[in-house]
C-alpha cells in the first residue's frame, strides 16, 4: 500500500460537454436501465462512452472476466478524451480488481470516479494509492435511470462547482449525538469497509469524518460490523460519524431500534454522530458526497444539523 501521496488530488470539474466513461467494475447491469440512465446524462449535457465490457454477462454475476473489467477501467483512465468515470451499478466484483490496478497509470491521469455500494473498495484504493478525491454518488442504471433518482443540487456542487457548500436536514441529516468536529470525509458501504480490514486495501481514515451506509442490514448486523471497526482500532481515527438513510435497511417502525443498536455499539465513541443522510442505497433523490474533502460536522443544534464542505472537490 502506498501512503506517501500527501497532497490531495482533485479531478477536473464535470460540466456540460464533459465525457463520462460508463463502466461496470462489478455486476452486470440491465441494459435497458443503462440506456435510460445514459439518456438522462446526455439530457444534462454530458457525452458518454460505454465501456467495451460494461454490459457483459458472466462469469457468474460479473460484468465480464477480471481481465475484461480491468481493461475497461484502465482504458477509461488512459483515454485523454474521457473526463470522468461513472459506474452502472454495484453488486459484487470491484475488490477483485484491487491487486491488479495500475497505480502509476491512474496517478498520471487523475479523473473523477463516481459510484457507491461495492465500489467502496475502489474509492478506498484510489484514496490510498493516489490520494484522489472521488464521489460517492448516483450511478447510471441504479439512479440516473430512475425518475427523481438524483439530487441535482449536490451533484452540481460536488462535481462542477469551485465553491464550498453544505448539507443539512433537507438532505435527511439528523442528530444522534451532538457536537462539532472537522475531518476529511471518508467511508462508503459499511459491509465493504468492514470486509477490507486486515487486508492491504483497508481504508486510511486518520482525522476523518466517517460516512457509513448499507442496504438490507439488520440492527444486530450494524452492531456487529461497528464492533469489528472498534476492535480494529479504526474508529479511534475518526472525529465524527455520519450514517446514511436507513430505510433500505429496516422498516420505518424499526428505525428507533436500529438507532439504539448503533448508539450501543458506539457508546465509547466520543465524537458527534448524525444519521439519515440520503446518499448511496436510497429510494429518494441520491445525494452526491465528495470523498477526500475536509468537512465540518456541526451537530450543536438538534434542529439545524449541517455538514459543511470546506473546499471544492474539483478543479476548474
């Protein structure tokens, strides 16, 4: 693992006219949803290039072999005509790529990388090896193909603007434990992060605000995986924690039980804790989060929770 890249690398802004490579590093997407999502991106003014193997089926649930998915990933970073890379869907398979990724190629050609869920493994690798700012953000088949699948305000702020901005209660943010903390925003899908611990691909989260979300995860599973993070020592490096929208994990009537399980597991964590941020696995407009940017988590007032992004995530 490379840890010597201290300067944060920000990708170029993705404004109207930018070219997005549409890739499937994990599971096979439904082609009709990909086409619908591509249509939406084009309506927004983006050009798109579909990866050679993005619609491949198999082996198993993968969108092509390991070699084919690597070929698409490396080709997109190497192609000077491509401005950013957006995934079609998650599923499973991104972690297979990690030992074979060409760090020198990617460092020489930094670009916006957009996805969530299984792609948490790629976010962590890109941070660890290239210190690249990436985007936990809507995907082509999973979100752009849905009516109102994308929160356009945060997408615009994160991928195209050179100003600071913030998220709050209107984006689902609620206070679980009050306080104020600053750090670099890291994280993603909890199950993928937990499974990476003890490997060379575990996230580096020193001095972070940690964002955690998942899908289909019951209260005891949240408790178990958070315990895993505690035992690994990783939570000692976080200054605050923000959890995602839990409606894809438990019915609304079980939300209180889930929150109690989280607070039980984090009873020794001293930083502020928020919940409900609508980014990742959501059934509502998906909020874009730039990972690798310093943020201020202000939970001092229960009625006015804010997460302030202290720098732009892109270069203009």
